C-alpha cells in the first residue's frame, strides 16, 4: 500500500474546508484537500454571506469576484402569515462599529467553492482530490494518518496536521473518538429552489415567514429570479413523497399560489444543534459543521464555519511558521466552542422558535418586541448584526511578517 506524505490534509471540500486550505496556502503551506464526492456538491445549501464573512473573503483576495458574482442586499423582512403584517429593517440603519461592508451578498455555496478552487489552483503545492473517501485515522504525536479509498485502491496519506471539515456527519470527528453532543430537531427541513416573483408581493431579498405550521425562510439566491424557500415538516412523513406534498405547502406559504412557480431543485435534511467536546485531538483539528452544527434559521451556521476557517488557518499557519506554539490551537478549540455554545446555538435556536412559536400569546409578545426593535434599526433581530457577535475573541497570534 502506498503512503503519500503531505504537510496538511483537509478532509471535506465544502466552503469551510476550501477556505481553510486557501488561508493556509496563502501563507506558503502545502495543502491537500480530500473529498468523497466526485465534484462540488450543488444541492440547495447556504447562500447568504453576512458582512463578517465578506470581510474574510476580502482578506483572502476573493471579495471583488464575489461582488461580481453575487447580489448585494441590505434589507430583511419578517412576515406574519396569519395577519399579513410585515416588519422591515435595513442593516445600513444600524451599522456595527468598524463594520467594513454595509451589505450582505447572495450566491450559491457551490459557487463560492468553485471560486475558492480557482484561486487554490493558482498557488503552488495545493491540490483537491475527489473520490477520496477517508475510512481510518491514526496518529503518533508527530504525524497523523488517514487511510483513504480511491479509484485506484487504498492510499495512506500522512501529514503534520489533519483538519476535518467534512460536515455534521464527519468521519474525521468519529474516527478521532469525539461524540457530537446535543439534539436533533424533530422537524425535517425541506430546502427548495424555486422561480417565483416574490418581489412583486412586497418581499425583499431576505425574509422569514412566521407561522406555527407554515413557517419559512425565503431568500433570493443571486441576481436571477431564483429563490431558496425552506420550510419544515413532520420527519415521520415519507421523504419519497415530498414532491407530492409541495403544492399544498406552497399554497399556504406563497403570497399568491395561483401565480405559476417553477421548482428548480429541492433537498430534504435533518437539522441538529450539536457540538463536539473539543475541536482538537492532538494533530487532528475540526472546523465548521464537523465541529458544531445548528439549524439554518438566521444563517449563522455558515458564518460560524467561515470564521472557523479564518481563525484556524491563522493559528495553524502561525504554528507552522514558528510564530506561535501549539497551545494556540487549544485556544482556537476552546474559544470557537465557547462561541458556538454561548452565542451561535442559542441565537439560531431562538430564530427557529420565533418562526414556529405555537403559543399565540408568546407569538404576539414576540411580534411586539420585534416591531419595537425595528424602530431602533432592528439590530437585535437581524442575523447580519448577530453575525458580528460570533467572531469571538481574537486569536493570540502575532501578525504575519511584511
């Protein structure tokens, strides 16, 4: 069996893994990314990048192209299905101190992955290897190793560090012996990509629909008239018959169901509020959904993952360059875990509760509070503002040499 030596192995070629790889590669680190899929996954996933994320894209040299690709958006609306009331806010009315961008960007997660890959391909000693499935892991204190199934047979990859960014079902996390503590939501979430003239009915580019049954998150996916509409249903219902149930759900959620719509794609998935007890086991590190997962209401999961990628590439790059000792990786693990448990998970859980609250009195109280906050600029209920809170403490790493 062949053994391939690399400096860094990243397992998982989603945006978090690829951004981590790019952050390290820009520091001259040799990086290999492994993924079990044959290509970038294109199923409906996160598509909104808050100002915090855009700043990280700028740091990596991606911001100009991201702006050329994406749709600029500043507004957010909450719609109460039972009354027709709408609360509006605009992030430009309540900017954070030092905020670099006064807008969000909308474009598909797979488009970001492809953009990062183009930049990775321009750097030396980087590669993305598809159809590479990790099935075993080991380490001895000096090196870490993964046994990988490839189209040409088994290969062992040996590296100084292995980073797991392979999603909520992370093989790396499981092989490292880490549990995924928390719970799974009873709902099944269904993410649909549809063409529908939402703007004609008073929707903006980012919306939440409040209803105990027919709650939804509705956001425009980019410059075209394609929208992500995510709703919840009983997980006991058959996945195979989702398309048969869609017309009834859309009839309840869409402002005018008689207006034709086109379903471009859809994807059902279970949603978790879970976190690993540590994001580091010796020479194995975790980031993104492999380390922590939350429901998508509020869009905080992708934001937290991108911040993980930024902080991990900074800290690990500093360790490799001798600007910091390995203890900074423990700081990364502890701080990013703290932020998830104290900020990201509670806030995303509250967004889910706000959308689907079943108690009429509590729902009325929530609405009154949200309208009151909207009069102040809506910072407390706007996810793009909350994104600033999940940055956490700065990593104790000195600056790169000029």
